[in-house]
C-alpha cells in the first residue's frame, strides 16, 4: 500500500507549498505542508479498524519520511 493509495488521505502536488498563496486552503481543511501528523492519524485509525501489518509498516515509513528531522521523537 503506497501512501498515495491510502483511502484516508488524498495527495496533490502543490508547486511551492510554502507560498502564502496557499494559506486560504486551510479554511477548507486542506493541509498544504502535512508533515507526519496525517500519517499518525491514519495509524490510529488503522489500529481501531484492525489493519494489516503491511499497512502499519507503510504508515510508519511515511511517518519517518515526513518527520522533518524529528525522527528521534517518534516512538
């Protein structure tokens, strides 16, 4: 299961996501610079729904990749 195929999340490629022009999207619940947060939420949902080990492994991989230098804080 690739991160792009997770049913809980949808991804689009936003040019220059740090630009102020995208801030208005937050009013609609869109996360432009997600970090690890959405993947952690998916992991919590996966725990409740009884997902597979492969799904959990992919989520942990994505959490690590999106932890932005805070890998040591994720346990």
